[in-house]
C-alpha cells in the first residue's frame, strides 16, 4: 500500500500540503527568502542582515528612486525543494546580545514563520555573524557626509 501525501497521518502532515491529488503548489526561492528575512529581522538583537558588500549595495539601492525600497531578503540565501527548505542568513548583531541565544531565536522564528506560511519543512537554518553593531556606530550614521555637488 502506498502512502498518500494528503493523508493527515502521513509523514508530510503539515498545515498546508504542497503536493496533493488535486495539484502541486510551488513556492519561489525569492518568496522563501523574503519570509526568512522578515522573520530574522523581528528578533530583538538583530541590527541588520547581510555581509559588508551586501549592506553597501543595499544602502545604494535604497537611495535610488523607484528601486522598490529596502531589500528584505538581503543577507538571506535559500534552497527550496518540493517539500523542504534550507536557509543561510548573514547577520549583524547588536553589541551586548548573547550571540548563541540570538541565533537560537532567529532559527526558531524563521522555522516557525516558514512552516506556518509555506508548509515547507525547514531542514536547517545556518547563521553567520558577520559584524557587531556598536553604540558608537550610530553617531557616525546620524551625520550625513557633506555633498560634493550642488
């Protein structure tokens, strides 16, 4: 006897079945990356997502009119299969936050959000801490550099 993916007792009993006898639902990598990025940003202690180059490119992109604003999937890469997803996140943490606790919180929130919104089984969430945001960094950001042109 073959096991149906629509069986509530089956191994793929998530809140949303992605493959059923009525059809297949596919979720784009970009959608999964956006959900993961938003979920990671919700965790207290996360200053920004993305490595140095990604943050610099993102800052330039945000200043371009009509660019669509901030990129919520910046610093997030994903692999998405038919029923599973794996997530890699680059993060900048606030000074004073326990990094191990922060990583656990990010993992918990990303897994919960992705499973709730997509029905995908999250097999791993890898977190790379690329930088730490110091309180003194805010004073540098508060004063914009003088314009070289008028």
